[in-house]
């Protein structure tokens, strides 16, 4: 059930907190980062709303109890949620990222459906993993993806056991998005192929101030960084 007493904006920013992989602090830190740049509603779908900031619109979402289920499939379940119909545009952020720059290019991006182009995955990646997605859904913008949800819902039990995740399912089924502006990088893999895939897979693990959003889509998690790491400090709001 949604927390009450809030007015709704035209667009919304969304996150997911399912299971105990990330604490409510991840939700609240994302909320603080978002609130610095927009007054749009912030929505969290979660199976446990305890500790989440009271100004966040929370809605219950339960993982499905079956073999092969991964919580990342909840990203597709979002597309079918009626609570989002009232919003013209939906802007989604994973919890395991750090916003440290201007995200106006995301907030103002006008598209039907856009994901991150994983430009750090170069030729070596494509040769070794020809069927893997070359895009990343850590951040998404969409208007109406009900059709994707309905396609997935018809065969979801087979899909979750056949594919590693939603991005690979999109790629294999030729459900191809457009791309968001180039303001993202991976903490482990950097911002271009030479940082990791063409650099003997030596983790890059560097703060890159020329970009706006750092993705922690592999280890380490943000809270595992040294406390003097600038990305940890930004995430934890110990510096401006």
C-alpha cells in the first residue's frame, strides 16, 4: 500500500528494493541524490518498506517463489504496475550506483524506451559473448512498456530459467532499446573497452568526474569501498 499524503508529479523516478541484498540506506541515499536535481515523485517497489524515507512513494512487490527466480526480473514486473500509469514518463535507477554529476540529460530525455549503451564492452566482449546484451538496464527511461511485460508474463517461467537476466532476454528476442546520453561508466570496467575487456580484465575501479553516474553492477558494492574513497563519500553525503 502506498504511503499517503503526497501529491503526484507528471514524471516519476523509480527504484527497486527486493530481498536483503541492499539496505534501506541505498534507497534513501538514492532519494537524496535525486531530490537534489528534481522534484519528481520518487517511487520504490519493495517487499520491505521499513526504514525507507517517508517522502518516497512505496508499493509492495513480492518476488515469485519458483526455481530460477532472480530479483532482477522485478524490473520487467514494474512495466505492468498500474501505479505507474498516471505518470507520463518513468525514470528508473538501480540502487547500486552513485550519482555524482548532472542527470538532467536523463530526466529530460524524451523517448519511448531507452537504456545505457555499454560502450565499455568492446570487440573482445562481443567475440567471447556473442549472445550477451551490449546495453545495460541499470538506468532506464520509458513511457509505456506494458507490451514488454505482457510478452514476458506469457512465458516467464521458461524465460527466467533460459536467460541470465532481462538484458540478455531483450537482446535475444530483439527487443532493442534506444540509448540514453553518454554520462555513465562502470566502476569495475571503466568507460571504454581498454579499461577492462581489452586490458586483461584488470578492474579499473576509478572515479571519473567527466561522467555523471557510476555503476556498481559488480563487486565491490558501494558500502564496501574505503571510507576515504570519493565515490563512497559522495554516496554517503559526507562531502557536497
